[in-house]
């Protein structure tokens, strides 16, 4: 089981996005994440699942 937690910066780098874009996607509920003390965090497994869903929808 992979419980790796990523920061906003990590997710932006992983998805090859600007941090601002990743932040906006998370704020709008389009990117699966959660806040800890006001900072966004993401489970890598959720991001990979999200990527697979995006591929199916296109």
C-alpha cells in the first residue's frame, strides 16, 4: 500500500503544472486533495487514480 503524501509543489512538478494551476484545481475540487493547517496535501495514489480518470474522459 502506497500512502505517500505530496505537497502542492510536489503535485505541480509531478503533473508538470505551474503551482498556481495545481492550487486552482485543488481549490475548485477538480484535483483530489485535503488541507492540513491551511496547506494542501495530496495522496499520490489519489492523484494517480485522478490521472487514469482524466485519460478515460478524453
